[in-house]
C-alpha cells in the first residue's frame, strides 16, 4: 500500500497553517534550519514531516513541507509550500 495522500496532505497543510501564524522574521530564522518531526496520522501510520525555508529571491521566503511514510514515498514525498513576502503577506 502506498502513501495515503489525503492524510499526508492534511498533515502538510496543518504544518503550513502553523507557519502562517508566525512573522516574517521567524520565517527568515528558518533559512538555516530544518524541522523534522514524526507524526501519527489519523490512519494510524507514522509519517515524517519535514519543514524548511528557502530564499525565494527579492526578500521572499518559501516554506516547504514534505511528508512521507517511510516507505517508497521517502524518495518522492508529498510536498506543499507557501511563499511569504517581506511585508508578511502570502503569494496567492
């Protein structure tokens, strides 16, 4: 059985929602860091949730969240991202 994409997407979206509540400065602080956590999904499977920030140019910061279940999905995880502008707004 492969990655449960619905569960993985919910985990990624929840992590991005957490980051949407913090400031631009906190996003900038993530540029040299990576957050890795293990989460048990609603399906009872263990997922790795990796969050990191990338400099997207012109002051924009891209927060990326990748989710996998430790199987083959570790090679091609489900990925979601958001881009924050220097003024704290998000690119739609």
